[in-house]
C-alpha cells in the first residue's frame, strides 16, 4: 500500500523534497505559491499559507495523509508540526519547542553552553540595545551580530567583514528585533552537514558549501544562498575526513541533548585554525543544500520517513559517489531591491544539451516563482536553480553553467560557484590558516 505524503512549502528545497518523495509515494503539497516543479510531481497542490496550521491540517485530513514533511522554518515556528502531529499525521519536522534550535538564536547558544555541546563560540545575549552597543565598544576583537529571531539568512552582520563597529551599532538601533546575540567572529571556511533525526538517532549526509554573498568573488550583501557544491566524497576538498567526523560528533552530541527532536538537523560549521566551530543550527533542510544532497541519495527518502514514523531504526544511507554544483538564478536587484513579476521561461531542452558529451546530468529546481494563467512569474526571491551532477566538481560545474548559459532576461547567476579557481581558493585558505 502506497504512503500518502503531504509536503508543506513551495520553494527550491521543497521541489527537491518532492522529487525525492514522488517515486515512492502519493504526493500532495500545499504552499503560498504554485511551484510548477512540484505541480508536475504531486497528485494535487493546494495554495494556502504555510504558517496557517489549521488550514494545513484540514488539507492533510482531506487527502488522507499518512506522513508530512515541512520545508520552511516559518511553518515550524508557527507550530504546523505540532498541529499535524496532534491530528495523527506523523510529521518529519520538529515541533515548535524543538525548532527553537533555529528560531531562537539566544536559546540556541544557551542550549549549547548548558548541554556542553562542542564548538560553541564566545557569545553574549542582549535585549537592551544600548547595553549591546556598549559590549561592541568594549569587546576585544570582531563580532558577529545576530538578531535573535528568523531573518531568512540575511540578518547577520559581521564586524570587520561587512560592517564597522559604528555601522553595527546603527544597525541595532534602527532594527526592530527583540534581542541580539553577539558572538566572536569566526574566521575560516564554512560548510554544512545535514542529518536525518528520529527517536534519538541520526544519519548524516555529505558536507556542502553554500555561497551567501550576492556577487561573484564573494562580494556584496548576504542572501539566502546563491548556490552550493558537494564532492563525490562525504567531505569537501578543503576538508579532511577528520574534519567531517568532528562536525558529525557535534551533531551526535546535539541529538543526544535534544528531547523528542525529529526531522532534519542542519549544522552550519566553520572550519577554523582551532578546529570545527558551530555557526548555527537549522531545524530543516537547507536551501540550496537540499538540492545537492537529495539527488545523490540512493536510499529511498520515503524509507527514512516511514522508519521514523514507525519507531524503527533509520536506514543506513547510501549516496552516489557523484559531485554536485547548484547555481541559483535570481531577480535583478536581489537581495536589496529585487524586481518581481518577470516571466520565467526555462528551456528544459537546454538541460539535456548541457550534459551532452559529459558523464552527468543537469537538474532544474523551481524556487520562488508562481505559476498562473500568465505563465511562470518571478517573485522577489530566488527564482530557480540548476544542479549539475557528475563524477567531479569541475564536470558538475561545467554542466550547471552550460544549462544556465541562456538564462531568462532579468535574472542573474553567480557563475563562479563550483569553479576550479574558487574551490582552489578555499583549499589554499585552509592550508594557509593551518600553517
């Protein structure tokens, strides 16, 4: 008997989840936008607010969902997993209290300190803006300024990199955030390891490196992520297997300390001269990181979901020994002044052409677009991504870039993601840091 799975969310991450679920289950989806990629895979898509727990539960019951997967953090913060679980629909996503590991950065750091989770940086939490500004003045070194709540990956300001001390204080005084975490600036190379968690155990996935800066050469403001890459191994070229193992040990300690956590635990790490340090945790798949890891997952994702629901040991994960490079196409002006409403016309034949003569493939993931009577239109966020999959990072990058060579007018791409030059820059940085 086939499982009926409800997917909550309509972005690129959710398109990747849909692609992983659809071959082995009856898929239904609900989101505030109509994602054409999910539309093509699902039995039905219902347009509703992902944070409206009542509406999501009503739809889950209407389609007879056995399982649910929640993509966006906003839905987790709104208690959608709580409501679905209460309605008898097992949800692969933490309830709101456990999701605080992402949604409340003050809770996150205090939790790490209290539970002796390794990799916690020096930090301080403030609700009073002037007290936080005094701390910035007095601190001996640079700081990362992190609003306590959700900021969509764009709220953090780093003194000594993005802003001066005076600009950081002005940012705090002008913001409407209810609190701020000030923590020591971490210098090194960032990477992510995502894990599937249920019943106190977890299974880790390959390391990914995201690229937050808007423009090539790691210039410009932070974004939700312009693209990312993985290697054909579990670790990245600038890492050692021991670095990866150290990050997995942090996830192990965190899962042990979290009570009742289920879903994806995303660890974002900084590889520093002193070892692996935690930048943050997220309570769901990363976007774009889901688009790197799920396409190379050979274990059926539905088997992970059913094992979690049924209280059985999670299956050991198998991944194809393939590298991936993901590149996002975003609206002109993104992220500071994006233009919405432009038509998106992706020639899917170009995806096939991009891999001709190469041992690999190009995959298309729609993200923040809306499909309607007037076609597929951009919103003010990232529009679609192409993922190249091949034996090496270089070959995967060439496939992704070829597929995006004729990208839609009004969109732009960071073409340097996954290139040999940028990957070598990471390798050289870590080698110099370790020396």
